[in-house]
């Protein structure tokens, strides 16, 4: 295996491991984590990727002990929690605007379709599926390199960039912030965040990261305050509201 | 060129490369289109222009939206990359035709409401079932071999921690096996004498055990929820219940002839949608018409019908009618959204609609404003009643040797001869015994001053042809054949006497309606004979006096000849009940399970083995009404114990059941298996044992049909071209799957054969049989209808008139009604009616939602009312507990009644009537928890959830008059507690320290609302209520969401729900064995119990409550709720707002 191909392969392995780690826990996989094999493979892959110097393996190293402490039922319980809070944290479109979420979902599905993949049993914006897509495209790139198909290599490289930039690179940071308090999924998500950041750096892209956190926005309060504070006909404030149109549009449309 | 085969690909996976000790699929989520060469395909360089254009769609397809609001719209889905990105109307309704070429107009367009527009968000929502789930404890009980107590046969409690247990996702096939085993085990356990012994020791009513007659299959209950919303996918559960007869042959070794199937619960009546008095007057399930009839009416009287809110795709008919000049008046308990579409608004005291109608009837009769011709020819008002025994006078009693008339408008058959299939009935079918019991009746002929015999054929012109001039008023003497002289009176005369109590002054006091408004209403009706549309909603139907109200509505309609005319008729609009229009359904739902027809070109041979019962007994502690010394539930109605329950498409049987917390805490622990089909996790799923994850409307792989109550369209669910979003299956596949598992278990192929065409993917065979046998669909072919539907075009049922108007044939073609007399009957002579004092359409006070003594019959001196007294039933007159009230027949005049009080008034704080009508924007529970719908639903919508106490992005609230609120120290937006009768609510036996009580006690926001009168509280109905899981989630989730962390179920309440204050109420006259009524399908007339026609309906608006402040409404419980503090809400207006309301800002 050439050096380039090996690096690509190691990248694909990281995506593959992450994809399984964010899927609904199974006894087999949790044994794999608890035995330390998951960490070993992950660290081995990272070491083969020089651009990952900033990715802290500690978040992966702790996972075996976390599984020991929580046991399988505990991890499953955490998984149920992270998929049942105000949003299910593992779906990209739950972070998207409510009124354009399905357009984004269709866009994700468009990536899969273009590269001749279909899906079933899950929505296309499910994190493990997005991670798996990255893995498959990397494998396609390896294949194209092996076959010396330059244009296909380029297409594969571009699509990784595009998918990170439009989708997976945008919402993983926010997801990681939500999952921070969790014993198993906290460090796993932190690792995923650093990994994706390293990938973006590798690709030379800076995705427009989603920073919309439910409950933090004060725009509506501001308008209510304004109406309440000034002794004018409430309807007259419609004009003033329009000044906030741009901000509101961002939120609601 | 070197290529990567699948083998090569495997090498590139972690498992392949590292030789891992664990195994997993090499691609767990994405499936390569080219399986052999999973990496071999690459797109062109410009792929993004094709696959990433956000504004393009690749394809469109149609699906039918069939929520529980029942309107049913075929919609167009726009698809990009396999994802439904938006939903729009098809604009195909105007192209719909019936078989004869009659075409709908463009005025039906566009047909799509706000719920449908955001439906795709629900298809892809977080609460979708991703597969089939089994509750862990139940799974373990099954795996342990169904262990039971030796003495009483009960399963150990540790397996039944419903609502708090975890769930296992299992393959559908495994779930099929589990359900099959449960059916067999439970059916076997409760069969024969050993089963009866167990049930006796468990404390079931002996009448219920007798009803089982030893068949354990009778404890297996099924319910396809709102079955007209899917005539095979939902009514398939009727077929399942019928199939249980095969199981019975295995359990009891019976022959097919003696086998007994399972039981199926009612629907329309369970939802309190059936207007129970309609069959009492006409024998017909429901007299109604399409809502498009509004445009033919000159006067539209809305009675408790919030048309604009609850009939969204059909609301335009009302507004357009008014634009065309129709006068519109609404009678409601609050100033509602429909009010501003009306010329006059009458706000009445809740539950007093009937008193108002009686007041109007009195004016019409007293001032001779009624249509004498209609009254004499189509009603029983001229018929003579004996004053001694309160029965109709029979010809055989006064005419020696009287021979019953030979009927020309009915086929009289002997019971041993089978009646032809319903779809072939061209006239009524009456069995000879009933015909003999009914006899022929008499009127007093003014011309001859003698009684005159009439028979049930003699209606309309047929009566006129007799040349008889019937007296309407008067007392007469007749001599019976045994020589006795008895007094007789006309029904009209008896009614006139009764109505003396309903003077405009009294009615005004009873109902809070101004005297002028009552008089005006009578005048409007009198001026608009045959052109008044009396549209009745669920408001008055949800009180205990609902049946009497229906009799009053028919009385007013009949007096003004407003029945059966296009433009002049009445209608009750709720639920979905026009299943009678699909009268070929027996072909599918009761096909003989022992002889299923496997030849697709042949018709099936229907044979019913199942039985039906009302779910109200289940919600009444799984028991009939036995009180004092009497069993009030008629023998035809008696339920059996409920041990296994399988329902589909229905949150109403648990999650939105009346008295739901009593059901959960006290009744459901007696049920041993609860199976449910759902695509969206509801409150009912929370308390089930097996939940089959089924397809959403957009994903149906098996086609189906449905119909609606408010329009003439026949809708098809075409096969969906999109992939299933999750690991779901079709509802009908779950039945077929369990049947297959039963075949495997019993080695009996008959179970499997019963669903033969489902396995073959040919559901069309069943649908075509239904079509072929249905009067209104004959001539169609399902494949044609499906093709039309796929192009967005519904078909039309082949009806005699558009709009459809029930009663049109009676009024215009002189056909008899489905009653003993053939006329609309306002007098009820059956013993059950006489002993309750309801032989006349009396007004009864509401049973709980009243400030006065509950359920009292309001009457002056009326000798023809002779109800049984409490002491005759073995309890005391002063017993006013909730069970006694149902059978307590006390007569008082209004002057006496108004001095009394509701018994709860003795307790501090109890003084409010609590109503739960169906609500705006959401209209029923199906879409209400969808975030973008929830925020619109009320004033507490906040997508950001600034206040972490909020259960969701919006929440349940109660409308309260500001004066009432202030009296209780409640500010606008505060959280409050609402407590109903502590005797039995939220559930029997509650204790403050119980965790169940914490879940069940109702907390909600208070909303100042001047549109509700003082003394009345109003909360929208059909919300998702609290469960053990959501309360845990609310208290433990860091974000405070009332969401079950184990299931994702989302409540709109922090605690309790709108059903915390309701209970089961069983009306004695809804449980008779004697009421004559038409069968569901065809024109055969029978009597006694019939599901969705003559059975209890409950009374979910009957609550009397107190309110207590719980928490401040400001964020985090500090201070005032923000909009109230800002001074822009009702009752809290600041100076700016007051000036605005006074129009002081107008230049």
C-alpha cells in the first residue's frame, strides 16, 4: 500500500469506527470498546495521520473505563437520553432551521445518491450514516488512485470537502457541546469534534459552523421589551419590527 | 483496469484489515446500488448541479392525509433525492367524478390545511417508530412461559411495570410470534370452567362471565381506530377478531359451527362522536349532510359547532354561504373563533342546549309556527299514547281480530331465512317477530272523531292519500277489545304539556340566553322552513344529556320541516362514521375464516364469529353499570373481561381516554397484553406491551381506501414510491404476520389463508370485493381508482344527491324511517325509557358540569312522566355520588332546581364547570405536538423555551375569565392546579403521596379570556397528556422538557392532562335491549346494542372543578408572565393598550 493510500485508509477507519460508535450500542461493540481494541485501532490510525497532532487521544483512551463503569445498560441508557432530549442530538437536521430542515436532508441524500448509495431504516442525516458516507467516499478515492483515475480522485476529494463544508463540519461542534456532560458520549463527541476540525484543516475549509443554541436567543424579548417600554400605539411598532427583519429571517425562514 | 470487487472492498474495512474479534456489517447504513462493486460508481464532475439544487424536485407523488379530524385530503408530495421536501394540494378535487359522470366543482379546491403543509416534518420526526418495540417486562413474561398465579391466574406484577419499563427493538417476525403466543395463552387461560373460576376470583361481574359462554377468545379485544380512515388497514382488526374463531377451535376443540371469535370495540361512539339520540328518533345512526350544503341554506344555525376551527378544509363553505346572503347564528358556550362569521352569537350555559331547543319548540308549537303538514305526515306527534301504561296504542288493542297490514315499503322476513347482502337492499328488512311486536298504530281522525289505524308505510304522501285529518292535540277515550275504556293522548299533546315548563323566561334563566334571542331563533326557523341548516358540533354532544339534546334538535327540525331537504336539514359533525356507505365491507371484515375465498375473481362468504362491545365499559373499570339492586346495562350490551387488547391508529383508547388515569392506574393492570400499531409514539404506546412500528401515510406499500363524513369523496391511499424512512411495515402486514405465526404454532394453514392476498401483495382483491358489494362504489375498479389517486384525483361515491343529505329519500320519496312507526319518533315507549323518565325528550341538567343538583329532570306537572325513584333501585335519594347520579331520576321544576347546588359546592373552591372542546390549529391530537404546530396552538408558544418549566415549545392552558382568576389569586399565565371531584378523579383511590397522583393531577397555564363567562373554564381537548415517563423527564431532564427519556414521548402538560377531570359515564337509555334501529350496513332493522349506533357515548365535558394557583407565570416562576406584565393581554391592559382598544390612535 502506498503511503497516500495508507493514510486514506487510516482516515476511512477513523470514520468507520466513529460511525459504529455513534450507532445504537450493541453488546459486541461495547465489548470491543471495553477491551481497548477500539482505542488501539483509533490511536494507530491517528498516528498514521500527521495532521491530527491536535486531536487528543485521551478522549478515546477513557472510553474503555467509561464502559466498564457504566456497563452496557448504562451506555444504552445514555444513548437513549441523547436521542430523546429536546432534540435527538444525532440528527443533523434537528440543528437546522425547522422550515428548511427537509431541504437540507434532501441535500444530504443527494450526496449519497450521486455516489450510488441508498439507505434504509434510518434518515440520511443520522450521524453514523454521514460518517459512513465519508468513509465510503474515501474508499472510492483509494480505488480511483489504484486505478489511476485522476478525475475520479479529484471528484472524491472534492466531495469530502463539500460534505464537510455543507454538512458534517457544520453541526458536529454544536452536537459535541450538547453531549459534553455525558459519561460515554461526552468524550466520544469531543473526539469527533476534534477529528472533524482536523479534517477541515486538512481540506483547507472553514465550515459555517451552526451556533444556534435553543434558548439563548433574545431577539423576541428585545421586541417585546421595546413595545412595552414605549408609550406608543402597539401597532405602530410593526415598522420598528421590520428593522429586525434580517435577524428574524435568519431565525424563522 | 484493476477493479475492486466486493471481496476487495471487504479487505478495506476495519474488520477485514485488522481481523477483528467483533463483526459488524461492512456498511451498516448506506447500501451500495451495485452490491458486487460497492466502490465502483462515480458521478460526473458536474454532479452537484443535478443533486444539490435545493429548489428542484425530482418527482412528485400523492398520498392521502387521514388524521383523526376525518376530512381526508389527497395531497401531493414533492420529492428530492428520496426526501419529501414539501407537501401541497393536488388541485385534483375539481376533476373528481362519480361513476355516472357527475363532476365536483372547483370550489372544493384547494384542499389542504396547515397541518398537512408541515406533515413531512412529522414523517421525518423524532417520535417516529423506528421498528417494532416490545416492553422489556412483557418480553420476559413471554420468554418465561407466561407464569401465572395458581389461585387467580394473574401474571406476576413484576412483569407489568407499564409506563416505567424499558423497551426492546425486536424484528417484526419475533413480535409476530410474541403476539401469537400471547393470544393463544390468554385465550386458553380464560376458556372453560377453569377460566371462569380465575375470572370470578379476579372479581369480574358475573354477567360478564356468563356472556363469555366459556370461550376464552371473548377476552381478546381488538380495535381499528377510526376505521373509515383505512378500510382494510384498520378494519383488518375486525377481521382479526373474526379469525379468533379458528383459535377457539384449537383451544376448546370446538367445531367451526360452535366457534366464537374475539371482540371488537366501538369507535364513533367511543369518541363521543355518535349523536346517540339520532337513532332514538329516526332509527338511523346519524342524520347529516355534506358541509357543502351550507350554500343551499338560507339560515344556518350552528349548535356547539366551532366550524372554522374544526372543519378546516371545509370552513370556506360557511363563509361563502354568508357572503351569498345566508343568515348565520351560533349557539356556543363561549365567544369562539366561528362567532365573528355569524350574524348573531348566543353564549349559553354549558349543557343547556336542549333546554333552549325545548323553549324554541314551545314557541313554535304554541304560536302555531310549525309546519303542520310535515308534522302530521312524517312524525309520531299525532300518534296516540295510552295514559295508563304510557305505551303507544296498538290497532290490535282496539280492533277485534286485527291483522297486521302487509307492508309495501319493507320486506318482512322470518328469522330462519337469511337476509341478502346489504348492498342489494332496495327497501327495509324487518323480521316478522319485531313486526308483530311493533303492531300498527293509531291517530285520532278529526273528520270522523274516531281513532284511525295507520301502518308504517303511511308516511308523507302515502298518509295524505288516506284522507285522514289527524288531531294534534287532545285527550280521547278508546275502548279496548277486552272492553276497558282507556285514555289516550297524542304525542303532540303530551309534549305540549311538558313544554309548559319551558317558558321563555325559564329558558332564559336556565340557559343564560336573552329572551329576545330565544324568540328570534324561533322566528328565524319558522321563516326558513326547508331551508335551515342545523349544524351541530360536539359541544352539546359531550354532555350526559346528549341523547335528549338530539331528540330536541330533531323536534325543532321536524317542526320546521328542516329534515331531508337540500338546504334544509340537520347534521351532527364529528368523528367518522359513514362506514355504511361502504356496505360491501362484510366481504372483507367478516369473511368466513373457515372458508376463505382464495380465488381472486370470486366473492367472499361473510360469516361473523366475532362480537362487538362498547369500550366505555373498559374505561368504566372493565365492568357494566350495576348499581343499587339493578344491572342497568342491557343484556345485548354486556361486555366481557378485557385481557388482551390490540388496537391500531388510535391514541384514544388509552392516551386520550376519558378518565385515562383511572384506566391506567386501576383498569389496565388487569389487562395482560396490549398491542398497538403506530407510526408516531403516543401516550397509548407508553402504556402498551408491543408497539408495531407501521408506515406513515406517505409510505404505504399496500394500498387502501378511506372516506369522510363531511364530503362525498372516496379516497385512495395509492402505493407509495418512496422508500420507508424507518424499519416499518404496513398495518395489514402485522395482522398477516401474526396469522402466519399462529399457523406455525398450531400447524393450521387456515390462519395464514385468511390473509392470502396480503402475502401476495394483492390487497386489491379485498378492496375490489368491497367495491363490488358496496352500493355507493359499484362499477369502480380499484386499479382505476388508484391510478386516479396517483394523479391527485379522488373519486366520488355514487350518491343520489350532492350534497348528500340523510333523510332526503324519506322527505322526498315518502319512505319510512327506520323506526317502529316509520315516522320520526319523539315519544319512546320502551320500558327503559319510561323508567328513566325519558319517554319524553325531557331536559336533564348536566350530570357534573352544573352549578345545580346534577342530572335532575326539569319538568312541571307532567303526569306522563313516571320515572323510577332511587329507593326503588335500592339507594337513597340523597345519594349524589357519581355512580348513583347516572341512574338517579329526580324530577324538579326549574324554580325548585335553581335553589339547589352541585354537591361539591360544599367543599372549598369547587365552583367551576370545566370544558374540553376540540381546538383550533391542531384539531385533534394527531399533529398537535409537532413543534411548528404547537407554537401556533396557543399564547404560550416559544420555540426557544425561555422558561425551562415549559413542557414543550408550547403547552396546555385553560381559558379563565379574569374575574374568576383574580378571585383565586391567579394572574394571566400562572401555572394552576385543576382538581375535579375528589371522590374518583383523577382516579379511584388516589392518595396525595402516590407517584401516580403526581402524574395524574392536572397542572396547566391559566389564560385570561373574557370570551368565557364567569364560572366556566375551557381547555382544548386531545392534547398529549403526561405519563410516568414525561413527569420523570420533566423533573430530571436538564432542560426541563416533559419528554420521556426512554421513549421520546412528548407531553404538552407538566402534570396530568385534560382527561384528569373526566370520568366514564354510562347512560341507562344508551344501554337498552329494546331500541329499534337500522343495522350499520344495508337496510335491515334490528334492536338493542349495536356498536357506534346504540351504546354508551360517555360525557367528557362533564366536570366540576376547583382551581388553585401553583406557580407564578414569570420565567422560572418569578413574577408575572411576560405578556401580562407588558400590559397587552386581556384583563391586564396597560394605558397604551386601553387607548388602542378605544381606537384612540386613529388619526
